[in-house]
C-alpha cells in the first residue's frame, strides 16, 4: 500500500481493491477496478504511471 501526499490532497492506493473510487478536489471523477481505470487513461492511470516512473528512476539510480 502506498500513500501519496500533495497538499491538500492525499491518496491511498491499494493493489488489492476490487473497486477504486478516484476523487479530484472532492468530486468523484472515476470508479472501477484497476483494469478499467487503466483503460480509461484518466487520473488514476496518470497517478499510477507517475508513481511507477518514480520507482523506475530509483531502480536505475541504485543499479548505476
């Protein structure tokens, strides 16, 4: 599980969720499972890719 903090927004992400609700400044902007949200290429997918790129960068630095 990961927690992303970006004042004043906090997001809690779990890879075990059957249903994910994505909020953007309070309103619900997306609802679905991980596959649906990734296919929609919306906010969830952008946050997922951003987090993944951070891990890839950290791995590249560690391996150099």
